[in-house]
């Protein structure tokens, strides 16, 4: 179980890497995480600073191996190639090149 208590994020690579590794994410509902964490599918999001809810989900998962295993399996299925770091860098590179080429013409 990966617990993330950041109060602000864009799209945290650590959460992406956790999912790719088949690790369930329990985190504060900060920007970006809502795009990849689906409650009771691959993890849980709770209101920012709600430590009680955060800990309740962790305890629930630790006490329910069947649920934890289901969410772990779903976590592996969540991230596709669009979140791959090499793919993302290539997309940015292509965008920059297209902007430079437009300006040169």
C-alpha cells in the first residue's frame, strides 16, 4: 500500500510508479490523482488532511487480503503507455519541435 499525503501535486510520478508496480494507492485527493485513482478499483482518495479516513482505508486493506489483492491487480491495469516517462518526454519533444518549426517558416 502506497500512502501519499501531499497537500499539492500536479500528477505525481510516485503514484504512477506505484500503480505500475501493482501497489494500491491511498492518498489525499489532490490535483492529478483523481485522473488515475478510482476508489475501490485501484486505491482510495480522501479529503485533504483527513488522516482518519486515510488510516481507515489502510487498516481496511490490511485486514482484507481479498480486497487488497483485487485492487493490486487493478492497479497494474490502470497505467498505459501515455504515462510512460519516455513516451511523455517524446511527446513534449515533438511539441517543442513543431512549435520551433512553425516559427521558422
